[in-house]
C-alpha cells in the first residue's frame, strides 16, 4: 500500500530522519522530519495555475504546535488549539523568509506550506525540525523551488559554538550568563538566506563566526534532503518564467525619464506622488493589450528597481540624497507624556516611534503556556503599526504577523541589557506606537524603547540602538551596502540586514537575503558599516538622556525580601488568611513565589514598611541578648508569659521580674501590660527565657550592675 522512502544521518548529538510516502499522500509533498524524538510533519500543496490578474506570489506558511505532541491538554475553556501563539507565528515567519526568494522568478501560483508538530521530546526545539521538513517537502513536491535549504540553531558558551543546543539551554538567556547566543540560520548549499538571533553583546567577529559555523553545519542536512529527493521527488512542474522583454521595453520607453525624475525627489510624500503619476503616465502610453498583460506589474517594478539600484551603485548617491553610509537626521525626546512611567519620541528621518514604558508588579507578568511547560516573563514589548504611519487608509485589527515579528525583534535587542529581577523586581511593558514609517520602524522601536525605559528609571546596563542595512548587488559583482535604508531601498534591494546593540557588542541580528550571492566578505563589511551607524545613533540618543528622570513618581514602589522556603506557609496562612491580613492592614500588594522571594508593592513607602515589618515578625527568629517590647499574656505562680516577638511567647520567671523577692508575679504585673524584656537564651527543651529586671522599663536600655568596691584593709 505504501511506497516509503526514509533517510537517516547523525547530526550533532542526535539522529535526523526524513521520511515520506506513508502519510498525507494526496499532498504534493509530505515529509516527516525527526530529530531525537521531536517530529514535525510538513505538507506542501500548490495551485497548478495562477489566479487571473494576480501580480504577487501568494505563499502561505503555517506552523502548528499540537499539545498532544508533549502529552498535554490545551488550557482554556474549549480545550483545543485556537489562534496561533507568538511562538507559532514567529516560527511560520522563520520558515517563510528563507524559502520565499527561492521560488523561480515569475511563479505566482498559490502555495501552502503547513508544518505540524507531532512529537516533542522537550530537548530538541521543533522550529528547526519544521524548517528542515518544509524544505524537504518543497524539494520533493515538484514545485519550482530552487532549494533545498537547511537550518540550524547555534549557541555560544565559553568561547565555543554549540550546534542545536537543548530547549532548556535557550530558555531565559538573560538569567543564564554562560550562554550568550540564540542564533538561527537557514541557507542553501552556497549561501546564507536568513539569520535571526538574540545575543548578549557579542562582537561582530563572534557573530560572523556563528553564522559561518551554522552554514557549515547545515551542509549534511542539505545533502540528506537531496538524497531523499533523488528517490522520492515528483516530476518537476512544467513552469516557464514569463517572457515580457517587449513589454518592459515599452514601459521603459514610455516612462523612464519621468520615473527617474520622481526618484530624484528626496521627500517621501512628494516622491510617492511623483512615482504614482509616472506609473499612470506609462499606462496611458500603453496599448489595451499591454495594459491587460499579467506581467505589467513586474515590468513596472523592474523599471523602478533598475533606476534606484543602478544609480546607487554607479554614483554612490541614494534617492534621498545621502551617500551609502550616512544615517538620516535623528531627534530624540524623553519624558513627553506627563502621566506615563516613561516615554520617548524617537525620530530618524521620516521614521518615528512613540514608545511608552509601564512598570508593573508580579501580577502583571505574562504567563506563557508552551509545549515544554509554563513559564513567566517580566518583560513585554508590543509593536503597533497603524495605517496612518505611511499615509494610508486601511483596516485596523488585531496584531498581524508583521507586528508580532517586529515586536519580537525589538524585544530580543533590549533583553540583553535589562537588570536582573532580583535587582529590579518590576514587570516592564514597552509599547511602540509607530507614528511615521519610511524604513526600519523595528530599529526605531529599539532606540525609543531604550530611551523610554531609561526615562522610567529602569537601570539598563547600557543604551541600545539599532540600524537597518541594505544591499544592492549587480550581476557583474559590483555592490553597494546602504546604512539606514529607506522603505523603497528595502523593497527593491537584495538584503535587509538589521543590527542592534550597545557600545560593547551586538544584542540582536536579523538578516533576510533575496539573492544567493552574498559572500562572507560582504557580510563582514555590512557588519562593520552597521557598527559605525550604531555608534552614531547611540551618540545622538545620549543627547536626550540628560533630562531623564531617575524614577517616575507615578510608578509603584517595590521592595523585595527573601524568606526561608519553610516559612512560606506561615506567611500565607491557612487558606491565605495571614497574607490577606497583611495586605488589608498595610495597604500594600504582596507577592510570594516558590523560592521564598517576596515582593511588596505600593506607591506609599509607609505601607511597604508596615507589610515588611509584619512579614519579618512572622519569619524572623529572636536573637539572644536582644531587648524586645512585649505584652503580658498570662500570669502563673512561677512567673509571667510575655508575647515579645510576633506570635512568640516566653517565660519571665518570678526571680527575673524585679531585683527583689516577690510573693507572686501579680504583685507587679497584670495581663495586657506592656513590658520590656531581654532574651536570656533557650533552655534544654527550646523554651525561651526572658528577663525584665535587667532592662530599664522606662528607657528600654539594659541595666548594667554596678561593681562593688573592695574594702580597704
């Protein structure tokens, strides 16, 4: 019944297996990839004809994590997988970015790639397995895909690169000082196509070394996919790239002069209007047959790309008048919103972000339900890109893949400089509202986020800046690397290369390459040029920080204290009775975790101190020799019991009440009376021994017995 093909290899410390022919046989290509005991199924289908009039490539990638893969039942009311999680959305983007440029130019048939996690061993991250499975499924599907690609994750510990580190090793890198890198690389046999990373101030050389290490590591994976395809691939789909040379020449003749003049305008709004007018002029000069040609959009784009790209490489001048390594004018402002905890307005040319920081308590931490378990995050960054930021009218809905991806990139960039939760026990939420956009709003979010958190008083290790780099690579090998690219340069260029970091090193690197000719030399030069741009931006940002406040007066104050874990139950009390009383009496919010770390939050310092004192009285132990103020709770024949430390009582023996003989303790004491006692120690049974007579009952000071003078002979 089944014609199965299976290929296996040893990859690092695990076995990688690719198999096809048994499951989902009606799809154009299906591969189940397994690394260790993590398995992902990739299914590929593509339309055999394009939709009439479609002038873009409709590739859709889905990545789904099924809870059964880890032996879990989904949370929530409906108990089934619902909308994609952030991890699923980001992984779908990871798969999409390196495969999209590898389809034959002009192929506009609808393509669907679905990756489903079937098994997760909690050791090997399924995202890398999904990328490999998707590549293999595309390679055997018959689609005009110029792959395959391989993918790998790289860690960096003790100066050594680590291939495919375990899931736990990559979890919460901020609190793992030994592990300094989480890098994902995808590429073909000859070229790197995509890079995504979270880094902790690595040098340019260390980052480049990690990329090269990953590219070398994926070579055997690519060979394994080719071996699978040699036995299991379907016949290639009969697709011939469209020929529209004649149409392009007509478009060029009709509008090159006007289009070149439009791209010479430096203002974005004026340039956009002029380019639109040039397009309309071209259409007016074409015949009805040419206007109905499905390749008209491609011919227009080719003309625009040729003008923009050729002039930059030949003259070194860009459409806004800058040279290749100049950053646009920067203006930074902090503290512009009066009631927020921290705010910043970062403007770079025609890109602007209004970034706001809010400080919360432990109750505000985000709980993330992942396949490998639940965990909490005290740093959130949300990115919004409304239509007005580019002067357009559009539908406003929930965050899309772009917003989630850009927000995560900024989150990675800023993560490395956050203080430890023990030093700054706040939940930090940063929201980036993009108010203008013409090139790299994600990097504006990094810069504005850094400024905004500093304005809120977050003690960052250092400021972080980001810059977007571009590349124009011509057929003859000539190229130009562009610093701080515009939207048009991103759209019509060959590389989008975003680098964020501090003065000491890189904290995040994201790279998408649209052509297969990027050499290590070009990458090295791009990183060096990006460092120059980053240092310039950091210098401009520093000008705005002189007026930043130390800490927002509107933010809650949080104090932390550590208690022994065996005392947690006493602080919480039966059914939470004790901690509720502490909150009600003090007016402060109190959070306790399983490690015995208590966070006390309130805008009022007196409330924090009162809660602290109440908790301290429960968990602290009395000190021998210390003097305490207590209350008589019971009088017996041989002395009085005094409550002197929280709920701790001790006995003042009748002989320790006063420096004289008493008939009965009630001669001088009564229940409820406040007295001052010294802790003499503990008897053999652990009972507390107290003394009143050695303490001055008015001042609370210890009475030092006078030394008797020796009589002279």
